[in-house]
């Protein structure tokens, strides 16, 4: 056990990091490995791979994710901003490259292959975008003459344009919603709320009109007609598991769900381990988001407040969308469940994002009042 008198970087990190956050993140990562062994064998066998192909790869991805989570949590606020700026620039370049040389999957260009490794730049863009926008909002609050809000709007426009071009409407909604929450926290006037809300509604209508696959998903969700096989099976898997589940490896419906190891791993959890485990997973996500928002509201520094709130909000939105689709409460959307679904880019990007949360919420000594730095004689003279 480390002593409080130990001044090494590791000891200092241990005594200042939010260990509740850390425990929640590690618990989700552990659940991700367990559920990968439960959900992925049927998918692997269906496409002619070794039964535990995806489970083994999930463990391999988990190692750099854990390293990223801990490493980033050692940084201070200034280093987080610098890391985010570098990430943002690199990911914007890669998102442009994706449109020309990216791998096409189901008509979308979202992945790029580098040295044989597929990377989804939009996953890494999200935490960087949130932190840089938080910094711009904070700078505008600190010095109103700095057009931080305007620059944040410009950056939002660039990111949304690149996401729509892929197209990735799910990530577009995620980014826009998170940005709106941060802008609201930064003191957005009611006029801007009306304007941005109207633009969001117009954008949703435009997406429904311009993208047939978006219209198809919404129509299928509203009418129940058409190809709803995967979402229907996801719901049936949850019902089949009842409260306590069928037991590890005993799931039946999971064997015919195409994305059981990725987008529908939550349904597999329900079938094999029961609704009670699903409720526990929901509570872990809710704990992370609520603790993050509570910590952000208590924070005096504007940048830290906006950044922590934005990072946990995007984390929460993503988890709600995934679970909502699994429960057939939302139109189908391919979005991973943070730390649990299979996927290298998503897992490592989320680890970096939550590493930033750990870094920004570490306990920092409060600044002493000026009298605390005065020599004893000066204090005595002031008292007289």
C-alpha cells in the first residue's frame, strides 16, 4: 500500500485520482471481456473463424485501452488541451482522407486502413472535439473579446460536414447534442437555443429526405414493417433471458443475431445473465454520468467544468442510444456500448476520453489566500 508521504508520480496519482470513476471504468472493461466470450463465439463460427476469435481480439484491444486510460489520467489540464489539439488536427485530416481512400462498408466510408489496422477517425475525434470546444467556451467566458463561441460554432460546422459526408448520422446527432449541452452550460442565450433547435429539426428532416437508409430505419421503427430482424431478435433475446438469464453460454437467440458481439451485446447480456445484470450495467453508466456532471458543477475552473461535462455527456448519450436500440426504443443505429461492445477504435477512443475525465477530476490543492503567503511579521503588523 502506498503511503501518503510518498511523493512519487504514481503515489501522487493514486491519492488524487477519483477512484470511484476508476473502479467503474475497470468494471465495465471487465464486463466487456466476459460478455465478449458470451456473445462472439456464435458470430465467429458463422463466418468460419475460431470460436474465440473476437474474444481474443477484444482482450488484445483491452491492453492498449487500459494503458491509454491510465496514461492519459496522469496528464494535467494544459497537457490534456495539447493532446486534444494534436488529436483534433490529425483526426480531421484522416476524416477527409476517409472520403477518398477509406474502406467502404454498407455504403459508408468511416474507416481507414493504416499498416493493416482499421481505424475509425470519428471515434477519436469526439473527445478531442469536446475538449477543444470546452477550451474555446472557457476562453470566451474569461475574455469576452475572444470570439471563442464563434470559433466553436465554426469547428462544429466542419465536424458535422465531415460526418454527414461519410455518412454517419448517428455520430452527427451525438456530436451536435453534446455540443449543445456544453454551449448551454457556457451561458447560451435563449435566442441561440431557438436557432440551434430549429436548425437541428431542419437537419433531421433533411436527413430523412436525403438519405434513404435513414428514412428506412425511421419508417421501420414507426411502422414495424420491413427488415426489422436484428432489432426484433435483440428484443426477443432480452425477453428470453427473463430476470436471471439462461446461464453463461446457454443463449439461443444470440446465435442468429448478426452483430451479437458488437451493437447487440446488451441483448446477449440480457439473454444469458438476465435483466438484473442489464439493470446493473445501466446503473454503472448512470453513476458515471451523474458523478461526472456533479463534479463538473462543483468545479470553479470553466474549462474543466465544460470539458468534464462534455466528455461524460457524450459517453452517456452513446450508451443510451445503444441500449435504446437493443430495447427497440429507438430506430436501429450502429453504435457501440462503451467499454463493452467489440471494436478496437471505439474501445481505445473511449479509454482516452475517460482517461481525460480522470485527469481533469484529480484533486488539486486549493489556492491559498494571499495572507497565507505573508511573512509572520507582516501578519502581526496587519493585525495591529
